[in-house]
């Protein structure tokens, strides 16, 4: 089979990192109890409690859409609403799954620069209406890192927590690229989650070197009441759960989950540097994680696609998004720059 073409399309495109694959193969020895009653699942949950320095409830599901949709459904009744940034994945790329899983909780998109929620805009949405005819705000959803490759620092997170506390709202964090934010900010997982007021974190593994599987961490354990039944009903209770949990053990015990994120961030930083040096191009948004956004002429995009490069153009204001992953190489960046320079001057 031919190798996949060169790509900066998504960190979802990458293969399994060695640490995750080794742990998966190690778990594939003999039989084990099903539905999460195996030692790998229990150990992985405990390792998350160690990493995050708190006794949280931990659940494993197949993908990020399920993680977001089910956790939001656990926080909301059908008559509630969720405030999210207008480019958030739950708003733009989950096919109504949060609304479906919650039986109708409404998403309220909020404006904000560079993919981040603006606390002023959030408060405006919270207070805009309080009558019984409008869905009652219940959750602030934060994407970390954001869909535009930026991150929320502690000051920003604490400002949102202050709003949530004042108006009795919960905070959900879509952490599909949470590891990239941890690597960028140099803070601990605890500091960027429950210590900053996050009630539930959907922690991404698929974009960080795993084949499948996201972890849902409830820092407020009461919110996780009956959540196992919600997962089962939604078809998210894996019978052979150890094959989702074991790779998490591999990346957590080895430190690969942060090493992978740092590498992806570093490759994006190198790409940003080369774009400036070779093509004189400036990113559309501050590069703080593992993606770079560019405004490119459609003809240039067409030439690059014709040469086999894949990248998305529909994510974030219609620009070209170049995404790096745990296995992106400097050689790939350099090859892309050669082809980009030719495409720009053709």
C-alpha cells in the first residue's frame, strides 16, 4: 500500500506513537475482564489522579465528540444553554451532538479574539435574558488549546471561573489539545484544570499519538453521578476497555503525552519561522500551540494540493490551517517550504 501523502491537515492523521503501541500490545496478552473491570483501566484512572493531583472520576470513550457531548449532557438539562466560542468544535464540527445528547440544550456562540472567549461577551450572553422563554445558561465551554491554535492562560481561565461562580454556571473544557496547552504554558495539569475552576475536562488522546480514545475527568465528582449509564446508553462503553486504557498508561507513565505535545508545538514554531524567512508570511493568529494559520491565494492552495499536500481551509475564517503532530519532522517542513515558495512564484 502506498504511503499517505505529505500532510499538515491534522494531528488526527498521525499514526500511533511507540509508547502507546507498546502498551497496547502488552495488554494484548491473554484474557481480561470486560467493560473496564480490568487492571489496565483501573491503573490508567489512578494515573490520571496522580497527574492531576486530585481524586477525580475518570471515564474512557472512543472519541472527542462523544466526550464533549456526553459530559455537557451531564451538566445540562434540556432547557439549559452552553456558552462557547463561535469557532469552538462543539459549535462548528460535531453535527449537533451536544444538543442531541442533552435532548436539546442550546449552544450560544460568543465572540472573542483569536479563538478565545471574551469574558465581557460571556457575561453579556449570561445576562441578556433571564425570562422563562429563553434557555437558561448553565455551562461555559472552553477549548484548550483553541481551534485557532491559541491558549488560555491562568488569568483568562480565572476570569471565566469568576463569572461562572457568580452566575452559578459550570465550566466544561474541551481539551482535545490540552497537552499542547500544558506544554506551551509550562503549568501543571492541575493548575490548568480544576485549580482554575474547571469542573469537567475532556482530555484528548487521539490527537496526541493514540489510535483511539479520550478520557473524561470529572473534578466535581457529584456531576459524574450515573455517568457510566450515560456512556453505556450512548454506545461508548467499550467491552474490551483495556485497549483504550492501556495506551493511556503508556503515554502517561513514559511522559510521552507531554513530550509528543512539545514536539508538535516545536514543529509548528519551526514552520512559523520558515514561513517568515522563506516566504515573508505572517500567521493570522498568534501561534501558541501546534497549528499555524495563513491567508493564501486560492491558486497557491490549488498548486500545493496538486503536489500532494493536504491541509484544511474551512477551519477558522476560511484560511489555510497547517497542523503539526507528534511525528512531524523538520524535513517535512522544509519540503513544504520548497513547494510553497514555488507555488507562490508560479
